């Protein structure tokens, strides 16, 4: 039986009249498990129209009612997150515990958005001018579009939609076609939580669906997360069509290890942040900058740890081993082959292959994983900035070590990079860490923390070619993005104290 994954609109599934279908695979087995509809322009128009219709009533629904729905959604998601994690593992490949981690970071944003009534409070100034009061408020935008990447099919949409919905907007989510099922599961959960039909919609597809969102006059804003070339295209196209845009792009995150650092902590962190989720994280560490003289010792400790990792099917207890796999497969065969070709190119360019992931043996337990999209963790030493493996975002389990002589050289390297998403410094010197924090041109910084993803009440976003637009995701910046400001200046006539009135054509003064 075919598992057809179709759009979700007005509280139910919509088959529509797709332009085509894309296969969805289980990356651990290589088997096709379903197919996802690729929306036609007519399908996209129907989904956007439903969101527009619902926005009229949702935007004026009381804050109390909206908050009740948010809490109900939070409770349901928390109690059923295992189900969602299993869906993520089956289409993305990341191991179960990693999928649970992604959901918990999404849940954080839902919890943040449960406090929307506080976040939407405006200001009030009495007697700003004689007999005149001023107050401000923030109102919803209307229909907002969210376009998400394959690597976090639940968390990245949850960076945006809880805030957008709690603030009174309606949503059209265009998930990645590589792992589309999580979005439909979340849509059904919203319905169960009592969200009115049409407030949360899912439009599946490719460029046609994306372009429909970017150009529709009925969509007020675009929140995009994905690779830098598409982020730039989305930013330019949606801006040209008068929309508010936040477009988060790719990354090349450097971890700088200073000579006084705790080398065991640094080695553990490099392995966890380099190979977690098979390196398919925008906050993965892909470059380790070893400041002399610790390079040899650090590389040896990382290599020892890397060789102990268990690579296998990420489904819970699916490896047939005592423990869950540490790392699953890559998302598609094409992506696995691309990452593998980067390893070939790094070797050809003269980098030293310390651990080679190309001859990986994956564990499958009860599943046949012979056709899975496997690639083991790979460690390169003596990488230099002109090599492709340094310049390009590989987005796989490949960690490159660059040796530098000094702190100054390390900072210059990080700041010369086109990306500025995340970075980390490892040191026991508070002064050095403080200086790094000031010197580095990157949006999210970790001090002895390799994956510094901000908590939900701060905002997530990078600098330079890692983010197009001004506003970062979630936190107060997210609330600002999903609302428009209004300022109201009021004069009520007090019969006991009437203003003099009369004609006065000069620009209004305050006194
Ligand atoms: P991608 O750019 O290929 O796809 C992202 C979205 O854009 C998907 O929904 C896809 O369907 C759509 N898309 C793809 N090609 C398109 C086109 N030509 N026109 C219009 N839409 C198009 O990214 P991906 O491979 O799914 O995800 C990995 C990338 O996302 C990496 O570069 C990673 O660094 C980045 N990412 C960044 C962050 C961040 O916060 N900065 C977070 C997660 C992922």
C-alpha cells in the first residue's frame, strides 16, 4: 500500500492536484517508505486561501483562549513525543535520543509562547502632552509562511510556529520534501489541542510551493531555514514582494581550543558536536582550530574517541547491540555520496585522513541496513583554509583540524569565514574567553560549550552569510517579527478642563 503524504489544510488532509510526487526513504535501510505530494500552484493557492480565511477570526480570538490552546498543545506534545521521535528517525535517520533532543528544544519554544499575553503587552504613557495619552500595541501580521530544511523536521518549524500562532497569526508550513511526515503529525496534534481549522496548514512541495509563498500577496512574512544560496534567493524574492523576511542559511562553525583548555572536555565536545546527527546540524562543529602546542595531543584524543562510536540504525534498540547507535545514516544516498566525495577531495588536496569513514560497518539489528546511506565519522588533520573541505559547508560527519600558532591567528581565521552562525572557545582563562566573545564576528558563541543553541527566551541566529534579514528566531525578536506595532495618541475631552482648540496649522508640538 502506498503511503501518500499530502497537504494539511483547514484541519484535514488535502490531496490536491500535485505537479508530481517525491519518494521518501528510510535512510537506514534505503527503502522507499512513501511519497510526498509536490504542490501545484493551484494547491498552494488553496492552502494560502484557507490560512487567510482563518486569520480573520484567529487574530481577534482572546489571548486567554489562544493561551489555553498553546498549553493543550504543549501537554499533548510532551506526552507523545516518542511517537514524533520515531517518525523523525524513520525519515531523517538521526538516532532516537537525538530526535528526542530536537523535540525538547522545540517544546521550549512552545513553552515560551505560552507566555504570549505577557510578551504582547504594550506601553502606556499618561499625559505625554497636556491632556494627551499615548499607548502602543502589537498586532498579528496575518498569514505567515515558514519554509524548513530536512535536518530538523520538528525543531526548526517549532522555532517559529508557536510564536506566530500564539501572537494571532495563521501559518503555512512548507517542510522539506525529504522528511515531510513530522509536519503532518504536528498538524494533527494542533487539531487535537483545539486549534481552529485553518490556523496551522502544511503545504508540501518543492520550488513551486516555495515560490507561491514568496510571491503571494496574501502572505505577510517568510521565515526560512536552509542552505545559503536558497536563503539568499528567498530573502531577495520575498523582500521584492514586500514581505518581512528572516532567512537563516548555512554554516561552518569553528571550535577554537586554546593551549590551557581541558583537553578531555575539548575532545569529548569535538566528537559530540562534530558527529552528532551525522554532522547534519547547522550548529555542528566542522572546524577545530588547535592553537599550538596542543594539536598532536588533541587530535590523538579525538581520534581515540571517534573510533569507539557505534554507527547504526537510529531506531530505538534497532542496532541489536547493548546500546543505541551513536550516529545514524545520512539523509539521502545523493547527500551521502556528496559528503564522501568531499573526503576524496580533502585527501587529494593533501589533508591527513586520521579516521576514515568511507569504510564504515553499520549495525542494523532486526533491519537489513545493507542499502542504507552510511558514512562513518571522518577526522582530517593539517587542513588549510584554501582546501574545499575547509571552504565549503560539507554537512556531514567530517571534522577538519586546522593548526594555528596563536590566538590572533585563530580569531583572524574565524572572522575571515563567510559564515557566522556559531562558534566556541575552549579555555580555562576567563580573560581570554571574554576577549574572544568581544573579538569574534559570529552570532552564537559557546565558552566551553560546543553547540551554543540559545534557550528559547533568547533568540537564535547567525551573522554574515548565515542569516539574511535583521531578525533572529524565537525569543523577543521572534515576537517582534510576527507582530506589527501600532502607536495610538489619544485626547479625550474633559468637560471640566476643555482645551482651547482653535485653528493652528503648524506641526503639532508637545507641551
Ligand atoms: P535546502 O536549502 O536545500 O532546503 C531548505 C528548504 O528550501 C526546503 O524546504 C526545500 O524544499 C527548499 N528549497 C530547496 N531548493 C529550493 C529552490 N531552488 N527554490 C526554492 N526552495 C528550495 O536545505 P536543506 O538541505 O534542507 O538543509 C540543510 C541546510 O540548512 C544546511 O545548509 C544547513 O546549514 C542549513 N540550516 C541552517 C540553520 C540555521 O539556523 N542557520 C538551521 C538548520 C539548517
